[in-house]
């Protein structure tokens, strides 16, 4: 009796099965990274653990992962803390200049006493912009807004909430207010 067996191996499948899943190249503890432009401090990022992971160029190249969360503090032109972002998990894509935050993400604007809560956001350092496309809660001293996402400058000073709802004040311009009063006066003729 003769028995013959044959199989075909696809090298891509073999490599994907035998390869190690994105092990960190480096691990650092109690990290603090400063970002500056022309010698001026712009932000400080701190984290209990930072891992440098290498991926293929197709997958985005190297990135920094913050598996136990991070805190980023942004500074004004005279190095006063202006805003901060905290999250339970983060990834910094170095080549793309993007940072992604997930899980209990909190942004605070100190001068305005405002706080934004969400589960996911992205900080695009090239565009100096922060944005989210998931549910957000924005708490101000006298109102609370809810929305389906937002976009903001990186200092969380100028922002736009997508589909805002909640309790908020509507402020009229002085011109609109005068026009409204004039329109409501009865004709005396």
C-alpha cells in the first residue's frame, strides 16, 4: 500500500504565523518628554510606561505606546500651563506626528475652567489640532454640552462641538440685539 501526502505553503502565511506580534524595542518607566518650538516650551508629556514598537513602513513605522496612560500639559507663550490631556491609553505615531488617546480621555482648559470628557481623540501636531468623532461631554462653569465629537486647536481655546445638545447659553451680538429691539417696536404711524 502506498500513501502520498502533499501540502502547499504560502510564505506570507507562514511569516504571519511565525512572526512575533509587535514586541517593544524599548521600554521606559516614569517618562517625561518636552516638546518645544524655537526654544519655547509647548508641551510636556509624562507617562508611567512608554514602549517603542517597530512596525513595517506599510503599518506606519515606529510608534510610542503608553499602555498605562499619559498626561500632556500644553503651555502658553510665557510657559504657563494652559491646558492638559489625560487618558488611560495612548499611542504616538512619530512619522505621522499624530497622538491618539483612548479610554477616559479628559481635556482641561485652565483659563476658561472647561473640561471635555470622551473615550477617543486624536492630536495632530502638524495641524496643531485635536479632534474626536465619538460622544463628548463639555463642562463649563455655567453649562454642560454634549455632542457627537469636536475639533479644537491644541490649546483647547477655540473649538467646535458636532451636533451640540444640553444646557447652554445663547449670546446675541449687540447689533443683533439692537435690531431685534427695533423690529419689536410697534409702528406709531
